[in-house]
């Protein structure tokens, strides 16, 4: 997909789930066209640095080890701290190279989800990552009232030819539910507004049993935290929470992450439901992202779309809002292919 904007987007982006980063382990990552190394130090803190050692360029994510709060290069044992500074050189232990620094990326973890702050020029976070369970306080906010999301109710789609703005543009688009998700009733966007870096909206599904179009069977509340993704909740028979995110890997593709927190059945203390409920969540609710992917994988981005009167205002307002997250120009005419 050819897009007129950069893939090096500013904001908070999901890079995985906390259990994927055990204490004492080192893991290679690649996002925003950069090789990264993630490690959880001996105290349990997770850190992400640029991956290549400043000594002779070894990739620390392949064979590196954790020593205290540092990560050690597998090539010559140089150690790098959470702030990216060189802390130790084994053959001159009293003289680390203070002039060398690896870029350190701010990281935050929430309810087993891991988020990384990205700014193309390395600036510190412009805003705080919103709390998943702090959103929509009119619904249950205690995580213990929900079944765990990871790993049973979480999905990852890797290296998909999808730009984060394509995902965000689903927000003002209610008409696609009938055709992409096979909804029997077409929802409509009830309200949307911009609050600082967030795009916030509510969509509603009319009650098919009622002749009154204002009677709603289901509402969908969603807040986009920049272009990194959205925190949402369904209001209806099942008030479940979810997060859906899109993180650029390079200038061609992204990884997508999806997690659902389903309300516990009263009296059920298990981490995960069994039987028909689990089957329902996995088959009916975890499949929606893959419905969208069948469109996004082959979609051509239309810079000046022929919008209908019904969707023009929301689409164009969202595209204008999205411009604030591009702090560098597009890197030429880059094409993403499936």
C-alpha cells in the first residue's frame, strides 16, 4: 500500500505482552525500521534499547545476557544500562566509555500489554499512555472482574502491509460492518470528538426488534490513543473491554495486536472460561481483526476519496487529526506489498 505519510509515526505503540519478556531474558525486536533489543532486568523492569553494540556492532538481542540492570553484549561483554549508557568493559572495568550511548526507548506496561514510545527524533513522551481500565469508568474498572486477556484472548498478526492510519480510519466508518463483518444490522456513529491527542467516538447498533431507529441494542465506545491503537468497550449483553493496536515494523508493514478482557461469570474464579463461552469469544469476537485484514492487505490508499455526504465529515476530520502524529515527511514513494 502506497501512502503519502511516513511510517515513523509519533506515539505509543504496542510491542507485545508482558509474559513474552521473562526476567533475565533478552529478545530482539524490529520496529520503525530499527533493530531493537528488549530485556527484563533482574529487578523485573523491562527496557528497550537500540540493538547494535557501539563497540563493534554486534546485535545484542542475539545472544546477549542480563547482568543486574544491564544487558551484556555477546561479542566482547560490554554492558549497557537501562538509559543506554556504557556501564562496563570487562578488560578495563574501571573505565567504561561514557561517550557511547545506545538510544533508550520509554516503555510502559499495563495489564500484560507492553507499549513503547516512538518519536523519530528521540524526543521523550508528549503524553502519558492512557490506562486501559481507567477508560470508560461507567463500566467495571477492576481487572479482577475480567478473565485474563493473554494468551487465550489475544492475537497477533505479523508483518501485514497495513499502515496505522488505515486502521484508525475505521473509526468514522460504520458502513463496513455489514459487508466486512457480516453484521445483520448496520451501526451508525452516534458521536465523535477530539480530545488532545485522542479521537473518541461512540457507535450504536439499532435494535432489530424495534420499529424505533433510536432504540439501540449495542453501543461501542472507543478512544484512539494517537495512531498507535484504540481502547474500546462494548455496552450491551456483554460489556467486554478490548485493545487493538498497529505498530510499524518498517516502511512496508506493521504488526497488529488484539486483546479482549471478558467479564467473569459470577462465581467463576478461573483465569479463563471453559466450554461454550470460551468458544464463543474465540470464534466470534477474536476473528474480527482478520475480517478487516482481508480488506487492508489489498487496499489502495485513496488520498482524495469520493466520499458520500454521510461519511465525509468524519473521514476528513480524522485525517486532519492524524496529521499531528507525523513529525517527519514520508520517505519517498514507499510501497507495501502483501
